[in-house]
C-alpha cells in the first residue's frame, strides 16, 4: 500500500509546488489537498482537492487514513481589509486544529512550513550563520509574519509533543522559482534603496525546498531545519538581476509612509512591516539540513534568475 499525504494550503504557491513534487513519486498513492480557495491551475491526478477551512471541525474525519500531514496554509500577504483577529485565528487556531486532527488520527509524521522569519527580528539583525537554536519571537514584534510563524511553531509543539507524531519544522528563506513570479514583481514595484543600507539577502529555489519536504515525508527528521542556500547576495545585486532600471534612494521614513498608505487605502498586499524585514541583514546556516543528506542545487542569484 502506498503513501497517503494530507496537504493544507494546496492552492497556495508552496502547497501547489509540493503537490506536484509529491505526486511524481511512485510511492505516493494519493494526496488530499485542502484549501479555502479553489486552485487556479489543474492539480495532478493523484491529488484530490477538498474545499475546507483548516479550522473546520470536519478536519479530523477528512484526515483519516493518511500517514503524513504537510501543513503550508498561512496568511502571508495580509490585506488591510482583513481584521488582525481573523488573520491570527487562521494562522494560529488553524495550525492548532490541524495538529489536533493529526494526533487524533495517529499520523506518523507532521511537516510544517515555518520560516526564517520566525527568528526574533530584533536579535537576528546583522547575524551570520544563524542556526536553528537561535531564539524565535517570544512576544509581539513589529513584524506580524514573524509573530505568526513563531506562535504557530509553539502551538504545534504544544499539541504534538505529548503524542507519538513526529514533528518537522522547516524554516525557508525567500522561496523563488518558475512558479513564483510574484516575489520578483513585488521587488520591481518597490525598487528603492536606503542611505548607507545594502542588506544581505538569501533566496532558495522552490525545487530545493520541495526536495527537503520530500525527504521529510520519507524519513524521520525531528526538530527544526533552516532551508537556505549556501550563499547570499546584496540587495543592490537583486536590483541588477531583476533588471530594475531606476532605483531611487529614499529615506526610510518615506518608504514606511508610502507603503503604509498603499496598504491601508489602495489594497496593496505589502504591509509596511515588510520594509523593516527586508533590512534585517542576516544569513542563515543550512548545516543541520545538509547533515541529513540534503544539498541545494541553486545559489541565491541562480534561484532568483529562474523567477524572472
């Protein structure tokens, strides 16, 4: 009998990439992909789509018969029209509900898509070689995305540690590739530089991320793992790679103000906290994940080039 995988957030970027990758494997018997949004592109034949909220009480029944849960559902781009309470309910209580369903069904492995953003955004600034034991956010920071990712990790541990479900936490940096043109377009729409700032950036290719998840589906990988390339590039190099012709230098306060106005009044998906996050200037280490046999095929510049 083959492997059955329960995948949340299947209509999102990472979820759709993982669905394609998992479906190509001979040992995958079937994938149940759930999401509130209907996929905009056809899913592989092995994937059965179920329109469902991750907070639904019916989640436990839907998950029955699956050996592995892969949780990617999360509000990344927070629009102003969505109340913060709804955002946090989806991200936190949704994760908790998925974990409870996994424990009730006694699944073997639970793999969660966290983020390098989970690390404390104040403490991590300027750091090099950040490993998985670096502190994650303990309380509210300036960055809702960091807060949400860290809180979700804690919620999952709280539910799953007393059970026999093995929990893997993957913390990727900016994921890019042919299926994600949005990140590059987002950079093009916000081509500005700040005085005396040229932060280091890491970009990981979607295939390298998918290979890490596939490895965790197949083998026991307890704990947290950074999913980052071996190298980094400077923001000034990003502008060159994406072909930005005009990159004005503006004060940081002006970037905050413009981004805030766009987000609050013009339906921009970029919350002003992303401006601060882009200036964090820290580099993650992939040594722990490499020790499991994983190896990135792409460097930061190569990954970014595939998303042009």
